[in-house]
């Protein structure tokens, strides 16, 4: 049970499906279209990597109970796996029909007030990051951990970097939501003076969304904007062709760009906050910069703002090929610790626990 279009959470759902299949189970997808608000309302993909067998399109984001039950009956579903599904009443009814319900919630949305209805709706709630597991444990909710790893499809992407003397930093901006600090990153880069540095901003938005950027940023010819949706493999190849991934975040639920960077042997610049610092170790596979309090996310977890001066300093440091080479090696060495086999093992334990 997942969204099914080109964005972070549906990609997690697609990867989870592949893991279920790899574990020897038969899987079916009930695909939720995006909410009818915000970017890409009602989005649902059925082409490219989203063109898969066994996908049933739900009629709306809030899936009616009869659609759940007919999908379960038609496909003889025994376990429903969810990611960020707050339809507690419907899922509780699914449980009463003898189907196990297992799911996970990102810590920036899930609150202590959700505990009661979530316990009614789910047989088991799990965590993928250490920080969300600790937070839920502090409320008395024990969540077995399925450590996230590098999906094998990422390791199949060729890394083809140009040997032209330029150092390319990529900022994977997605839909440029509130957690993506585009302005601080762009301003920090614009304060550097090295003419051989480049910043590539990739985002699934229209150019009108960039109106808040300063004149200095807009006039910096070293900054390139690559906007709009792109097919999945060309998108990943473009990311892999860059030298450094710069992906700070005001808060983060998982941080897929961090895992992509490790797959591509790419050092990362991000802020020294969880869960980013669960993947990146300062001076080992990237550079961690200090941050400052900047309100809270919806659930009350702290939001932070990366320090602009520290970002500029980190960008300038990674102009050094010797440091980049050492951090490249550190990123590659993290692959074993972030193996997809660990994710498979954790998910397998969940499915076998019933």
C-alpha cells in the first residue's frame, strides 16, 4: 500500500516491494494517487519503472474501505505493508478481517497523539532510522528496526565523471518543500570565488518557484538549474556524474540522496543532525556542518537551519582533489555497512514474526 509516482516516499515503497519479492513472497500494490493539493495533485505513474504487474489503482488518496477489502480478497492478501498510512479506521477494519497490518511512519509527521489509533490499526510498527526508533521508544512504542540500505539498482548506475578540471556539486531538491534549504545552499555557493566550481540544482518544479533566490545567485553563471521531471535512470546518471552531493535538510525522514551518494562513491555535505549523521561521518565520507534551531516540523521534532558560513567553508574545502579522493573512498567503504542485505534481513524478520 503506497503512493506510486516519482518522489521519495513512493520510491521507498517500490524498493520495499522489490525486497518482499526477493524474500520469496508474492506482492501486489494498491497505489494511492497523490492528494488533490500541492505539487502534482492526483499524481499516479504507470510508465517506466512504475510500469509493474500487480498494481491496482485506488480511486483516491483516502482509499475507501471497500476498495481495501476487494483488493485483499482478489489477491488473497495475508499481510498489508504500509508507509505513512494514517487511515487508522480502515486499517483497523482490515485487521478485524484477519489480515496482518505492518507499517512505518516518518518521525516528522507521527506524533504521540497518533499512538492509540495506530496501535488499533497496526499489528506491528517498525523504524528504519535510529532517531525515529529512539523517539518512539520514549513514548513506550517499541519498533523493531529495519535498517535502510543501498538498493541494488543504485549500484548498477554507471559513474561517469568528466575530467575537465571542474568540480560539480549537486543539490537534489525534489519538490523544494519546506525541509529543503535551497536558498542557504545557493547563497553559500555564490559566496565562493573559485571559477572551477559548479552547482547543479535538480528539482521537480517550475522556474517560477525560484523567485525567492537573490540576484547574486541568479547571476552566478556557475549555478545551473535542471528543473522538471526526468526519467529515473537518466536522473540517477546525472546525479552520479557529479563530484559532491550537497544535501542539508531542515529535517529528514530518511534521506534517499544520502544512500544514492554512497552508492556512487560520492562525498556528501550535510548538517550534523539526525538522521543525516547516521549515514555521513565527518571527515570519513563527507563533511558535516553545524546548524541552528529553526522551529519545528509538524510532529514537534526540531527543525534546523544549516550554518551559511560553514556551508561555504565545506564547499571550498571540497575543491581540494586530495580531500575529495579520500572522502570518495570513505563513501565507497560505507557500502558494506549500508548493504541492502541488512534491509532484507530486517524485513524478513518482520514478515516471519507473525
